[in-house]
């Protein structure tokens, strides 16, 4: 068997957490690996590598996507937001309600939750639990996640 | 107290093993067996790979015995001549490029001459299939109380039943992984784990090193559920062998598919009951047979069997009980620890059996439990006298009230008559769970914990019990804060590093808060004593006293210590399996409501109620999280999570084909705690991590039986299986 050449590189520029970055990647590199191993942003996790668990959720032009299913070249000239852009004080309700246990799902859960929080009108057409269905959590049983998101939505509404 | 490490987890700052910098890392891969049983004839290294650029390890590179040190030493670190299951590791590789490692693993072909595998644990082996002892039985255990045969002969009614439960995959969201390197002749292994000292001992044994030459450090562990109790020893050994041979830092991370294919799962079980009852439903005799599938190697199976049979008769009083247990070899990927450790299997069978008896006698499922639940002064199957002040009937009653059981049941009956295609039902399960190691296990562990009063006044807890999501860091912080009246900002729990922390035992068996937490209280008291009994109601004064102590004694260490001793009132006989199996049991009743669509046979759990007596609630949010998370995992086991086997290998080893509960699959779960403090736990707390795994499967199947009139006796009960049950 022969080894696919690794030198088949492409240059990609995109906006990452508000800053322009340039990377040189192989055409088949996943965004997840570029973030984790090339750009050393290890907050985004790999739980399955096949789009099922949501641990790798990032926002691409504001929409949640699975970074394990996206080639890095696909984000050329687009905007990527990862968990590293999030500050703990934005997540107080998640802290107090117990939305994280082991933490492996949490960065992905938080990115999806922030997307919902940024688009509360989604809740007019979708149930909260359905919107969270793409993020697996094996620890919490989801109740604490849903409650913290509800709490954080209602605080946002009051303000 | 809120979870102490929550902010770093929520913001992705927590460092898991694969989050460490990877610049100089060599990535590892594993070449595995493709057959369930056979003799290795040839290992062929294919062309197109520059093999000299890789670190290559096989069994000949193991400096010590080729054995993974667990309960027994039957499992090789790497297969040498024979393989006993598909995915058994044979050759290890490492290279700086992950891509090249993946390709190199593919380029190796292993030729195996097949032998006849043993694949179905429910049938006795043929002579050609014997691979362990004379009968493939890893362990046989028996509990006997009263006179079972006479009581069965005399019982007015005898109900029989056979129950089956399937394997379950842990699906911790962080897959397994380890990193190893040699630093000044010390082998340093870091990774995702529950039991640092198990790993250290396994490394010392197979690598011929002393404890000074092996240092094991836990990194953030993204869920364990028992799956990171035994298997991490193997991954640690593999990473270490590569690191030693290549003298490079080596990282071995399983991707999800490899993790699901190669690592342990919950033991499948086949359980038979014969129960003698009187006409009111009083239990006269229970005759129970528990058979577990152990897979290819012993791993932790003997202790899983032990816990399984001790819980098999349920939280009921009965004068005559016989429980026989066996765990047997099959040529399947080994089964291992999983939350509940055999008790969910045996209590699933028991709670279905109780409901079926009620059905047969035409009495209410709640009533039959009320009649038989252990009252203070009565005994369990091992003749353990229960006198803990907990009221098991009150637990049941509270669950009934909270779930509005009787009203809901009536409403469902009306609904079922009226609705053309939907059926609803409500089911109950009462159960218990003993915390800590079984019998004399805690004495053998002899756990130790230290708390250092540092010169800066900080209290530093040193324990080998790890945080894996269950809240150990928070509970330990809270225990110290309350015992010493200390500000939580001045308390740290150091990382579990075998070169720093004493052996406080493995992070398993719901023992951390209760047993190790209790030791931590004692260590706190020991520290206070050394400060001349400085009061521990005033943390500020205590902190000053610690700082003063160091002023007077520079270069000395102030350490509060505690070591586990068997409480004098606990007696256990390992030979007869009689006595106090656990120093405390937590008690619980679950109530499940289901809705079934008769067109699709889809089963939805629509409501769930969990009431539990847990001694003392140390931290309400954490405790609720444990209960809700456990129930969700058990809903998956009951209804969704099916391993498809071929040649003892899981075929659906990915998260598209092996389905765990998602957010919309989980019903509202009402959780309520009752408290009857135990003298054997921190602040009176009992262990709760595993408890919630026991109830949901039987409660749900009892509800399905009630809704449909079916008599399902095996899980997972998928729509296909329910259809078969209903249409045949
Ligand atoms: S890792 Fe991307 S969805 Fe699981
Ligand atoms: S907190 Fe562990 S998987 Fe969600």
C-alpha cells in the first residue's frame, strides 16, 4: 500500500473568535484537528468523530456545526467561534444548576446553548429539548442542562 | 457548595489527556486480533511503510511477565501465541504522524489458525471450548439461608421466571487515553482513569519496576462509570511499552469506534427465579440462579458476581433464600465494571419477578412490596441484620405519593380503553445498593488519606480518589470546609498523582463520598489534634495555628492522617458468604410511566419519580445530578442500548448505530431524598453513585407489562422486541 502524501497542503484564512488566522493544512484535515492540534485550542472536544455526539460543536457564521465533519478548507473566509471565546461569567446559571459533571460534553453543550440564547425566537417553533438533541451528555441526564438554559433565557428576557 | 471545577469545564479550560500540548508526541496505534480464538501463525509487515521510522512493540518487548495485574493475571498485555477474543491487542506502533500510524496499523496482517470459540454463555461448553479450569467457570459463589428445598416443596404457590439483560457500553463522552514517557528513569503515565494505584501496580508488575520508578497521574476524566476502572491499566501498559522502547513521549488515544470495540462492557446476564409465596404475596422462599458472561478474561468478574448475588434477592425479608452465581468464559471482548457492578442485572430480574407474582396473585404491585420490604431488625439474604433506622416502606410510600401512582394508574386504565393506538402504564421498582467494597474488601484495601496543613495556611487534601464528573473534588472540599470551619478558598484537593497521594483506594463502588469522605473527616480531626486540639469551630484561628506551627517547626510537615479500619460492628464471612456484606445500604423506589404506540411499538418514558434514602444529602445539586444521570443511563440500558454481536465482537461500535438517550428521550425526573444518617459515612452519607442504575429497567418493564398485558423479561426491550413479545 502507498501512503497518501501529506504535503498536499492548502492555505486557508478565516476568522477565529474575532481574529483573522491563516493556516496551512492538508485538504482532508478536519476543522476539529486544526483547532485542537495546529491552533492549540483544545477546548473543542472529540467524542465520536462522526457527527453524533456534539462534543465538537463550534459556531460557523453563527450556526452550530460539528467540527469533526467539516474540512478546514471549508471555513475559508468564514467566521468560526469556539468555546475559547466564552467567559465563565456568561455561564453562571450553568454553574449553579449543575449543568456540567465530567465536562467532556460541556464545551459543545455550551456552544449550542449560546446559539439558542442568541436566537430565542427558535423557541417559538422548537422545543428546547429538541434543539439540544444533537449534544449527547452521559452524566447529567440533561435536566440540569435544560434548567440552566431556561434560567439563563429568562434572565436574558428580563434584562 | 457549587461544583469547584465547573467553570473550567464549562469553558473548555479543563485539561483532558488529549488536550495536553502535542508537539513532541509520538502517536500510538494498536494491531488487534480479527478472530475470537486461535493461534497466531504469522505477523506480516506490509510494504509501502518505512517500518524503521516507527516504534514497534510486541510481547517480546515486555520486560516482566506478560500479564495484566488485576484480580488474576490471566490476561496478557499483548497476545503472544494465542488469541482469546476479537480485538485482542497483538502489536503496538507509534510514529510522530497520526496519519502514518493509522496506515501502518492497516498494513500489518496477522494470520491466525482458528480454534473453536465459545460464544454463547447460556450454553455449557463442549470439551473443545474449555479454556479456563475444567469448565470455563471463572467464579462460582453461593448464598444460603434457611431451608430452601423444603420451603419450596411446602409453598402454596411457586412462581418461576427467566430473565435476561444485555451488554451495555459505557459511552463516557471522553474516550480512553494515556500518555507515557520516561523521565530520569521514572516512567510517568498520565491519563483518563478511576484508579491510579491499579495502574501503578499493573505497570510495576509487567514492566519489572518498583514503585519509585512508576508514577501515575490522573488527568481530567471525562466520565468513567466503571469503564475506566480496569481497562486503563491495559492502555497505560501499551503506551508505556512504546515510550520505553522508543524513549519518546507516546500518546495512545482510542477513537470512539476503537473504544467501543475493544474496551469492557456491562456483563450480560441470565437469571432464573423460583419463588414460593403465600396467598397474600408474602415471600416464603427465593431460589435464584445468576449466570454472567465474563468474556475472554477474568478482569473484575468475580467481584461483579459477588455484588450481583448479594443484591439478587432485593430489599426484602425472606426466611429461605438460595442464590447461586456463576460467571463463565466466552471468547468475547472481556466484560468489566459498569456502574452498579452486577446489581442492576440481578435486581432487574428480581423486580420483574415480584411484579409477576403480584400479577399472578392479583394483588397490587405496591402492596406486595409493602408486605415484604425489610423492616428494622429483619435480615437480608446474607443474614445481615438491618437496623439502620431507615424506613423502606416510607421510601415506597413517598414515591407513590409523589408520582400520584394510584390516580395515574386509574387514569391510564381509562385512557387505554379509549385510545385506539396508544397505551399507558405505570410501574414500580424497589431496590437497594450497598456502598463500598463488598465484605472484607475495605479492610484489604486499608485506604489512607492525608490532609496537609501547609505553611501558607492552606489545607491540602491528598487522595487517590479522582474526580470523574461525580463531584469528588467538591464533596471533599465541602467535607473539609465543614469539619474545619474553613473557607473553601483555602482548601485544595491535589491531582491524583501516585508520587504525591497515598492510596485511598479506587474510585469505584460508590465509596468515595461515604467511605473515603469519612476517612477525610478523621484525617481532619487528626490534624486538629496535632495543633493541640485547636478548636475546629473557628477556621480563621485554625489557619493561624497552622501558620504558627510552621513558624516554630520550619521544614517540618503537618499532616493529618487516617486509615480505614473495619468498624467493630461489621462481621463478614467470606467462606460462607454470610454477614454484613456492606456497612450501609441506600434504599430506593422508582416509578416509571410509559406510553407505547401500538403502530410503531415505540416506547416513551413520559414521567419518572425517584425517592431514595441516602443517609445524608451532602450536596443536593450533585446528588440530584447523580440520580438523574444514573436513571438516564438505565433508561438507555432498558430500552435503547443494544450491542450487536458477531464472533464476540460488537458490530455497532459507533454512536450512530448504538443509541444512547438524547435530551428529548428523557422524561421529567422528580427526585426526592430521605435521610437516616449512617455512622459509617461522612456526615452520615451513604454512597449513591450506582444506586439509580438499579431501578429504571424493572420499573419501566413493569409499566410496559401493565400498559400492554405483555410479559417482557429481557432488556434492552427495543420496539422490535416489544413487537415480537406482543404479537407472539
Ligand atoms: S466529535 Fe463531532 S459530533 Fe462527536
Ligand atoms: S457532563 Fe459528562 S458527558 Fe456531559
